C-alpha cells in the first residue's frame, strides 16, 4: 500500500508526464486512420479522456484532502 506522500508524488508525475504522453499517443493513433465524422471523433476523444483515469483511480483517491497521517 502506498503512503499518502507517495500517492501524491505519483499522481503529480502521472498528470505532468503521463497524461501529455497519453494525449500525444491518442492523437497519433487516431491520425493513422482516415478522419472520421466530427461526432465519431468527439466520441473517441471523450472516451479516451475518461478511460485513462480508471487504472489510476486508487492513486488519485484522497490526494486533494489533508494528509490523514499528519497529527
């Protein structure tokens, strides 16, 4: 189990490094195909925008709250 500080650092790393990389990869993968209609394209980007967060749900949970281990 990760400590609060470790989860906070990991969440910052994910948001500052991982998310921009994910966006670049998602845009490049979509660009490999012919450009779909605008509705399909919006649906794909919204879906990918929500999907990236599910694996990191545990890391982000409670990070914005006060440190529970602090006296």
